[in-house]
C-alpha cells in the first residue's frame, strides 16, 4: 500500500492521486482547477524558497502555495 502524504511533501516528478482536501472552502475552488478526489497530480517545479509549486493536473500546469498544498492529501 502506498503512503498517504500531503501534496507539498510529494517529490518533484512523482505522480500521485488526490485523496482528500481538509479545507472545505478551498476544496471547491481547487476542484474547479482540476484538483478533485481521484485526479492525478505531478509536481513539476518549486520556487526558490519552496513555493509556489507548479503541478501538472488535467493537462494544465497550476501553481499552488505551500499553505494550499498542506491541506491536500495524496496517495503516492
């Protein structure tokens, strides 16, 4: 069984599937961007100080701040 980690802990270049978002207000906004349960995400780049991180999700590249990523759980 693969470990469950926060999205910001996912190493660059590794794909994972979104399991849950702990922040219900943020969940709706992110689902409109393609970050919904079951979606495959892959971190591509990180900023100099560790944020933002650019993710490939649904054939689009979306950047998220660390505090947004900390609320999203993924299955590696």
